[in-house]
């Protein structure tokens, strides 16, 4: 199983190969933080998908690359902000889990405290 911090995600690699061979026309994702680990990475993925004429739809981010551009610029800024927030929380929770397993509680929080954030 791959996690968001792992850059060697074979499923994403296969998806990009399939996109280059135009094996599909639409990519539907729950949210962009499921396929990208940073804003530059998302931009790179969207460039590859766009060059291969793949329409990208993100349910949680309310984004459709096939929609008119007039509303997309406002949505894009919002999406990037949400992505950074979600990824930051994910990295924070991952760090606390690792610290808890190593029993290094430097921040004074328990795992239960973090899970409730």
C-alpha cells in the first residue's frame, strides 16, 4: 500500500502511462490531495493530463477542467488553498503517529488529542 508521502506510487504511474496512451478521457477523483502531494506536483499532473486531453473532475473540490474558464480561476485559488491545508493536516497526523510509535512526545499531545483536531 502506498501513502501520500511515498513518491513511488505505482498506481499513479500507471494512470499517467494510460493517460499518455489516451486509454481514458475523464479522470474522476474524490479530491486532489488523493493524487498530488504538493501544489507543484498537482500542477505537473494537470499539465500532463491536459496535454493528453484528459478531463479532470474533483468531487470534493468542485472542479471540472472541462467547464468554462470564467469560474475556474476563482475555484483554482480555493482548491490550492484547500489542498495545502489537507496535506498539511495529513503530514501533521502522520508525524504524530510516527512519534507516538517511537514514544517521543515532544509536543505534549497524545494521539487522542491529535485525532480530535
